[in-house]
C-alpha cells in the first residue's frame, strides 16, 4: 500500500507534469504551425522551457519541504536527475515524428506519448535524487 503522502506527491507531480505538457505542446504548436520550425527544433526549445516550469512547480508545491536554499544547484540537479526521463521522452517523440506520418503531421501526439513515458522516470529521480529529505548527521 502506498502511503497518503506519496499519493499526494504523485498527484501533485502529475499536475506539475500536466502544466509542463501544456507548456511543451503549446510551444511545439506555435513554433511548428506559426513559425515554421521543424518538429525536432521546436521540441528542443519547448522541452527546455517545460522542464524549468515543472522544476518551479515541484520546488514550490510538490516537494516544497525539501527545496534547497541553493536554487541554481537544485535546478542543475533536477535537470541532471531527470535526464533519463528526458532521453526517454524526447527519444520516443523523435522516433514517432520521424517514422510515423500521423505523428509528424500532429507532433502534439508524439509529445504526449513521450511525456507519459518520461513521467515515471522523472518522479523517481526527483524524489530520490533532488528533493530528498536531509539526513540528520
């Protein structure tokens, strides 16, 4: 059985992920449809902004009690710790938009697939490596 605190964190992390997804997809749509950028370039830009948005939400809401005073160091750890999730997320996105017409014409669907796959990796790495309780020594 999962303790209520963990369920609350998972729900908050999921909400943070939805916010990141909205930012990610919004930027991809604007950059591909309105600015004519390719879906890979658009996703690189969108992911960078989205990962910063999710860090801010997780820092101030999901894992607020474990936020570090050194926000730059924490952001760096967050990005590093979530790199596996980012590789999964963006790898799935790239494979889909490069190999399937449906996804190359509608890259938002590829963003959704990549986001779901990366979320599990990102929650675990955020909880275990970035926003972990301080040890009493």
